[in-house]
């Protein structure tokens, strides 16, 4: 399982922050409060970098990491 350290921007007010996106939809107790978003693969993460991604946020950049 992989994680992505991401710079995320909310579309409504342009707030930018750093958070974790998990490359899995499996929720692990004790880890959930550290994860901003769960996805299914790199393709979904790449789609979240597009302005018309259907979410209220946009991933500006991401770096793969094995731990959080």
C-alpha cells in the first residue's frame, strides 16, 4: 500500500495545505485521522489534479511515500 504526500487546494477559497492521500480504500483504525482522501490507484490521483475532477479540492502536487 502506498501513500502520497500532497499539496491540496480547496476550490472555493483557494486555501492550500499539505496532507496525505492513500492509494487504497482500506481504512485502518488509528490511521484514518491522518488520511485526507482514499483512492484506487495512480490514475485516480492524477484525475484529482484536474480542475474538473468532480471534487471540491484539487491536488496541486504529489510525492509517493511508503509511510505516513
